[in-house]
C-alpha cells in the first residue's frame, strides 16, 4: 500500500530534493524501510543500527506522533500522510 511521506528541507538532499514521496508499506517501519532502500542516504537518518527508530527522529501519522501509538509497528493505510522530522537542537552558547 502506498502513503505520502512529507520530507523536511534538511533531508531533501537525500531524496533528490523532493518534498513528498510515495512510499510502500503496511506499517511505519515498512514505510521507513522502503524509503531507506530507495534512498540509501536516508537510512542513518531514519533508523538506528539496531533497526529501531532513530531517537532524534519524530514521525507523525496524520498528525499523531507514532511514539504514542505503536512506534514502528503503527499500521498505515492507503491515503495516510506520514511526516518525518529530525529533531533540531541549538541555541546560543
């Protein structure tokens, strides 16, 4: 099944500067794996070496944070919208 994934500006160089991408999968984990397989530069940005969701990545399914759902096992359906947002920290020293 195909869902639309919104890509933030900071990750667009890894996906040929696309702002949205259609990705396949029945769960958030499968969608992220599909993206990583098609765009290898994303892999380290989306998942940790053990396959878990990167701790500095926020993933939303239709505006709901998947950390409060079933994380990578969160089911997706046709027409859903997934947004990936790497956490950004900073400030003045």
